[in-house]
């Protein structure tokens, strides 16, 4: 049985605390950017535009992730404590909100430069599991988004929660959303006669499935609980992603015919 006693603070820099969660964002973006530029982008025009896109994406991730968390998970609390919406350093980011922020940012950037938005969305989709991998590791270190109780020998005790062994659901997500999703999307992207946009729909589809599976082992948010039967907010949002991915897939393929 493993006890999670990790310190969420990686190190102190003068008066600033550098947290593992912040480093996960930084390394996820840097490695994703490097992977795209080194292995994915062959067109010189796209290569020249990609660096500026990163700025749009960072803004989209932060704004979308924060607003998504407020709207999806804690609307009542933040409606009564409005100023705390801006206290991002205290935590509280939604992946689904960040995803919406990325999509909006990419759409605006692509429209500005008159580039097919799916070219950039495909690049982001293929490299996104890198950031998800680091993000879930940070969740585990922080002892947040904990799993349900388990009798398995692989159970993890989170002292800041209780003394009950729990599924390391963050690591399940790290494996599924980080490693397995990365492999699947890259196999699709590098296929011959690849259709632009396919990997974007595949990302929505497979992430939705993997997140839904992971949520089975994860405790629902304490202030929300299960919303419909045994479905949590994360499950419902993931089902919506799967549904939208199917629509997007057919629209992309119809456009090619």
C-alpha cells in the first residue's frame, strides 16, 4: 500500500512557490510545441504561424479552463465569491473548459490567417496527450481528483483526505489519456491518405471514452456528487464529447466526397 505524501510545491524561488501543477502546464506546452515543430509540421507556412498560435492557445487554456470550472463545477460558489474567479493560483481548472478555450482560440487564429482550422486543431490533438500526461501526474502529486475506495494492493492512501486506500485514478487517466491516446492519434495522423480533421474528431471520441472509463474509478466532486444516477459531471461532459466527435467525423468525411 502506498501513501501519497508528496509536497505539491516543487521548489521555492525567492518569495514564489513553484508548484508541480504549474510545471505540468509549462512542460506540457513546451514538449507539445517541440513535438509539433520537430516531427509533425512539414509546411513552411504552418511552421511560421505555429509559434504565434501558442500564445493564443495559452490564453484559451487559462480562460477556458477557469471559466469551465466555474460554470461546470462551482457556479453557486463563485456567484457568491465572484472575485475568487481570478484566483487561478488557488487551483480549479476544467479540462473540458480548456478544450473549448483552445477550439475558440484556434478558430480565431485560423480565421485571421485564412488557414483551415483543422490543420492546427489536428496538430494540437496529436500533441495534447503530452500535456495530459504531465497534468495527471501533477494531479496525483497534489492528491486531488482521488479515486474511490479499493481493497486492491495497488490502492493509495491520501492522508489529506482520509486513511482509506483508493484507486490511483489520476494514474489511470495518465496512462489512458496520456500514453494510449498519444499512440492512437499518432497512428491515425501518420496514415497514408490522411484526411485533415480526422484526428481532431478522433481526439474527442477517444478522450471521451477514456475519461468516462477513468471516472468510474474516481470520486465525484464532493459538492456535486452524481448528477444523473451514477453519472458524474465528468462522465456527462465526456458523453457529450463522444456525441460531438461522431457528428464532426461525418461532417469532415462528407466534405471530402
